């Protein structure tokens, strides 16, 4: 996905304030670099916008949070205000400004029971830039620091960045101890605890404009990195400063971005081939389902026809087939009666089945047999053994139910 990385200027936003924008397709290489007002920054369809907070706008603080502060997660329902109040109390004596005027963010994947990094920046300045970006039609999906300290569990190397111009060069040291920002001079260079070994784990990075100064002060090999390249590297950070009061704004921006992405997929010309492919896939699946349904219906119709043929061949007198299993059962019962053989629907057979299922000594006081239904009167369903009669008769192919003191018995015919 394409990403537009916007480095926020130090000053408050105006309509003419120039911003640095870097466009990248893969998140690693610079595709385009522009410096223009917000309204003129390129915004390809479906692009993700990442705001970079300059190192000069951030301060870093190492805190030991009280036990249980992070147990429920940072921003679960109702927990964010309490966590913010804890940070206000812990940082009140460390800040030059009132905590209410600052925006805080906790390091990603912070663990309870250990020190965590907390970033702080001017809340009014950050909110003003986010609002300006939103108004310009460039809502921010993530907010990352330009340079962040290393976490204790990090395997990365500490780094020393030389930025700016020869007239106003800056020295930024980032490591396990935090981020230190100083003007570059012989005195500040001497303050840096710089190892003498070439195999040092500290990386020296400089912008091309101040590379000569870096070599002059440190007499070491340097890695050249342009401002657009550093912006792309910053966007890869795991940090997201959109926390606390900015968290819900970020969610709203994400919803808008997903809506815009959906609209792009449905209407943008460059996605026309993908839309046709998706439509073709749906059509193929529908055709396949229809063919499968037709095959199943044909097989079912064949089975029904076979049953009808068996019925008409076995009982030629049946001319119209409505319910083949039921008609076959009735025809078979008629044939048994004509031949003098007792069928399962005859009264004698039903009485034999009842006698086998009923407890010993339980006999009805009256018997009615009408249209294949046997009614046995004078039976108490609550007596011992009578409650299981219905279940036993059901296994023999009969339905049995009590109506008062009468037991209704009828043969079950299943299709």
C-alpha cells in the first residue's frame, strides 16, 4: 500500500506553511519527495498518511508505573483516563509545562513491572496540525516520532544523527538512555561518550549537507541518509503517538480511510480489471452451484421415478401415484387381507403388539377399532410399566398416545 509520510513543521500550521512529504510504495524506498503546503501534497487514492513529529518537538521520560496500571491494557473502556491521570502525577515535577498542556504516549508493547518510555509533546501544536491535515483532506492514520529511544529488549544499535545545515547543524543521540538533542559543535561532540573501536555498536548517520562536519568532529566513517530516507525509516517505527484523546480520533480517521478505500476499489479505473475478475469469480461460483443443484434434483427425481415404477409394477391397479410409500403400504395391507394374512395394521396384530409391550395383567375394559386406529379403554397411564408402553410400541412401528384412560394405537407409515 502506498504511504504518504508528512514531517510536521515546528511552527503552527497556516495555509502557506510548507510541509515535507515523502511518497513510498513499499515502505522502504522513496518514490517521490515534495515540499509544499498541505493542500498541494500528493494524495493518491488509497494512500495511508503517516505524520512524523520532529525530534525537537518531543521530550522523553523513563517511568516506573504503579503496579496494576497496565494490567487491563492501555485504552480499554474507562482505563485511558485513569492511566492519563497516573502519568500526569508522575511527570508533574519533571516537566517545564503543565501536564494538561502536553500530549503523552506510551511505548509500544510496554510491560507491567518494568520501566517504560513516555513521549511528551505540545498538545495544542499537535492537535492543530492534525486538524489542518484533516481539513485539507489528508487524515492521518498514524503518528510516529522522528527518532525514538531504544527499548531494553531491542536488538538494534544506538545511533548518532547529524542533521540540519552547516550553519545550524544538530546532533541527535538515540539509545537505551533516551534521545538527546544538542547543537553540533566541538564541545557537544566531546560530550558524547564515543567508543574508539571501529566495531562499535553506535551508528553514525549524517545528512549529505552536514557530512563534512560529521567527519571533521568524529573522524569516523559515516552513513549518508537524506531527510526523505529518514522519514521513511521513521514511518517503520512501532510507535504510534495517537493515544488517549487522539485514540478515538484515529479510529474515526481509520473508518473514513476504509470507506474511501472501498469507494476506490468500486470506482477507480485502475481497479477495473480486479472488479471484473471478482465478478467473473462470483458468476463461475453461481454457475457451479446451479449445476450442482440441477444434478442433485435430477438424482432425486430419478429415485422418485424408480419408486413409482416399483409401485405400478407391483400393484398394476394403482393408476395415479400421489404418495408412493403410503399407497404401497395400503395396497400391501389390502393384499394381505384378501389372502387372509394378518397385516401390521389389523386389530389382531395390534393387540398382540400391545400385549407384548404392556405389563402383565394390564387389560383394557373396552376395545374400539376404526379405520386402522385401535382405542383401548380403561388403562391408567400412571401405573407401573404403562409409561414405557408408548416407547416400546414405537420401536415396533406404531404410534401410541394416551388420552385420559384410553390408549390410541396406530401404525406409523414413513415415506
